[in-house]
C-alpha cells in the first residue's frame, strides 16, 4: 500500500543545517510516508537551490513561490522560519497535518503570530526526542505514578560539531529539545530558573517548580565529529527513578524492589514521522499550540537569567 503523500516545504534551518534533506526526507519511507513534492518560498537563493536539489534527488516535482499547491490528503514537513512559516500555516486547511521542524528557532512573538494565523489544528513539532520509545515509556511511568511523585528531572545533551553552532546560539537550536522533554514531564508549572552558564555552544541551567520538582539541564557541542554523543535523562520520584539513554537502545528502570532494561527498535525521527501519519489520518490529535509557546517562554527565561545574573520565574499554569 502506498504511503501518505508528504510535501516537503522549505529547507531552512540555522547555519549550514538542512534537516529536510539530512533527516526528514530519508526517514519518510520507514514511517509509511512518501514524498509528493518539494516547495521553496523562493526568497533565499541558497535555500531555493537546496530545495531544487532535494526534489531532483527524490525525483518529485519542485515548485517555488509565495505558497505551494496544497493537494487534499497531503501532509507537510515544514523547514521554514519567520513569515514563510506563517504564510504556510495560514494556508494549510484544517485537515492538513503539518510537522514544523524546530518551531522555537523563531522568537516567542513570531511563534505567537504564526500560531495565531494557523488554519490547521493538526500540528506537530519536530522535537523528535519526545517520540523516542524510551522517553514515551518514561513519560507514561511518570504519568501513571510508577515512580511516585515526581521530584527531579535531569537532562544532559551533548552533540558533535556537525553543522556547527547556531549563529543565534544553541539554546534555541538544541536546548529546545531539553526544555520540550522537561515540560512534557512536569506539565504546566511555575518554574524559577537560575542559569549558571550560557554561550553560543553551551548552556547549563537549574530550576524548581512550585511543586518542588527540581530541573537540571545541560547542552553543549564538541569541536569535531558528527551525531549525538550523549542524550541522558534521569527522572526521580518519591518511590523510584528512571534512567533513559536517548542515544542508545536501552531503558533502565529501577524501583525500590526491581531493576530492569527495556529495549527499543525505532529511531526517534521515524517515530515522529509515524506520529505525523497518525495525525494526518485523524488517529491522534495534533499538539497544543500553547506547548510551543511554553517551550519558547522557558527558553526566554533561561536567556534572561544568564544575561541579568538573577533568578527568573516563568509561569505556564495559564
């Protein structure tokens, strides 16, 4: 059976980054999706050339202009920023599922405008670590109280040099993954943050919610190499804790009486694209737009704490 058709919209990222070509397009078939075409807004020569090369490689139609031709039943993977992203989300119909790569690269004000213009409610972020089977299992354990009351979440993420640090800093480029995972575990909260270090390619922060859940996050980039070197999460509850290695094929769960490992077989990128297919089919809802804004405001608070050298409180209880 043919896969769900997907329009690959744009190849924008940061610096030399091209997730459309290097990450999403190669994983489509494994997720039961198929490329239907490539579109570029055409307002950047380098971006347009990357999109044209991708279309040629995939042997699918290429188009450029203010808006693509949105065929019924076609999902979208959007690697766009700013006004181009806003226009696409406004044009996508209510039944169109759209995965937005790195939605929090833009500012909080820009994200709010994009989501306010969106005509589709079938949205997914490209924060693919949230679809990692080990994280999904850990989140279920927290939700179901398997480790008791949540007391702490610690996440360390180290990536190799790869495309290089974001010109705008890796807080929003990579740190967004750490914050996204944390907020999926804590839910809406009032969090007081203290940032101990913030550089273009490294960030370390501590936080505590009003329910006394301690948060610890670290992101950094090495000077050479490729890929994710470390993606480690520890979740601590009153009655046990869970260690998750998001870069390896195993999950260790320890409680007061047991210790066990659970493996996984599907990478997080393919898992996220399978979620896009389910959203497109109507088998699951899209994400709340408020969740993207919550991540963005949290990142703003981390940055403000570092710049001012003071603790900053962010309230996501609504």
